[in-house]
């Protein structure tokens, strides 16, 4: 799978995840809004029935008209009973006229039903929608009849039976907020996806830029050494008898072979190379000899190879040499500027059905934070480094060989050990 295809799938995954979150949020908030709407409808129903009940209580306690009570007061006043007795009769008549108190009903209606349970905007009109009698939780000065018609488009009105009135109601402020919440959440999710997309694209472009620069510098570095050597041998040939032609020819052949190997390495990057059972010891010896010839004499470094001759692994020799070469160069860089003498030990052993190759040095080592990022493209602890060698080495081992490359152990001031794990070819050596 190419990196481009992988990044495309990651972006599509982000979009699918955002859509799933949005749909789940919409479904959940819609369910909450429906439940709140049902509770609001129940509250309006209670309010309408309270109005209806109040009408009924008022009718049942209305009693005779004022003319009836006036006639009774006239009879008492004109009677021949003593004045004290007339006053007692008048007081009794007052109590009878006023009827039973309705303070309890008024308290329940005005102090419990309306403030606590009823926050829904509502308008009470006649059945013909010609006049509005009562309004609750609406703005002052609003056109109540027009508002009632808008409410009817959302909820059917509740009829107050027997009194020719309708209760129209809309959505409570809390219900409107809940319905608005998915829009806000969708905006947040969209912003998250956008930021994630842009961030991922930026990181990918940054890594691609680092890889392009790193590959260009790595190619120049790989080609520079044999080209410099060839130019030196050409100058010797121009001097005539200054060098043996046979020796020059052999050295030129070595340098040309080195150029061929470099070309093969870069040719195999990006395609799946063929793996074959290959003895480990000769590969490690070739890379160790190549590095030994390039170790500065001012900083002596001993490079030792420990491996059984019969130990073999499934690998591509050209690419695996590149891996070991990068690890050895990294070890030399880790020793630069630290007191010596130093040593690098290459060890290969059989472990189960795998081959374990370890490259241990006595350099400056790494802390945990550096060890976690050491394989990331573009990461380097050197001022002039481009952070590609170890990243490329891991890609070759894991993507092309199906193995593992990791930091086995490291400690500041005590060196580092890199570990390569590959599939073994053939039986384990005795």
C-alpha cells in the first residue's frame, strides 16, 4: 500500500468518523427534544385543564344575582326584630352571599402550575380565532392571533371543553436550545475535521519534503565516496609511473562496483525486492570492512563481527547492507566528540524461527524522548543531519523484509544497541 493511498484512507476515515458522530448526535438530541416536547405538551394540558376547572368553580359558586341579595337586606332592615338581632342576620347574610373561599385554587394555579411547570409560550383564544383572552411567556406587544396561528403550525391547539376557547402553544426555550445544539455540535465537529485534515496534510507535506531532501542528500553522500576515489585514481594514472596500473584497475573496479550497488539500492526503493536465503556473516563482514576503511585515524574505533558462518536469513543483500551501513554510521556519529577508545559490536544469533542482529556501540547514548522519535523521518540530533538514515533503515527492514528494527537498549553516556529481527532461512546452526 502506497503512502498516498494510506493518507487518503486516513482522511476518508476522519470524514466518516465525523459524519458518524454528527448522525449519532442528531439522533440523540432529536430523542431528547421529542421527550421534552412531550413533557411540554403535558404541562400545557395541565394548564388548560386548570383554566377549565377554574371556570367550573367560578360557575358553581356564583349564586343568585345582586337584586336577590338586596331584597333580603331590605326585609331584614324593615323587620321588627331588635337591632342586635338585625345585625346578626345581616352578618349571616354576608357570609352566605360571599360563598366558600377560592384562595386554595388560586394559590395552586398561580404559584405552582404557572411558574414551576409551565414555561411554554401559550395563547388562549376563542374558537373562531377572533380575540385572545390570555397569553403566557410571550413578548409584550406581540400579535397574539398571528402568534397563535404560528403555534398551530407546530402543535394542534387544546380545546377547553364547553367554554369555546382554544389553548395554542409553541416550544419552550429549553426545547429550542436542544434543537439548536446539533447545529453547534456539527460546527465543532466540522472545525475539528478541518483542523485535523489541514494538520495531517501539513505533517504529510513536511515529511515528504524531509524525505525528498534526505533522499537527495543520501544519494549525493552514497555517490560521493566512490566518485572521489575514482577521481583520485584517475589523477594517479595521469602521473604515469606513480601507481601500478593493475592496482589502479582493481581499485577502480571496486569503486565501480560500489556505484553499481548504490544504483541497485535506490532502484529497489519503492518496489518489492526479491528475498533469498542469504548467509548473514558475509554481509556483515562486507559492511564492516567498508566502514573500517572510512573511520578517522584520530578516533580509533574497533568494529567486531560475531556470527556463526551457517546462520542465514531471508533477505535482500543489497538493501540489508544499506541498513547495517546506516546503523554503523549512526554509531560512529554517536561516538564523535566523546573520549575513546570506542568499539562497535555486530552480533547475529538464532532465536526460535528468527535471526536477531544487534549493533551495539559505546557512544553517547540517548534519553527516552530521543529514542521514541529516532526513527521518525526528519528527526536528527545532529546539526547538519537530515534524519533519514534510521527512518529508511526501518522501512527497509519492516516494509521490505517483514522484520523489526528497534532500539533494544540505550542510556545517556553508556551507548546504544539497535536490534534487527528477520525470518531465519534453513535450520539453526549448530
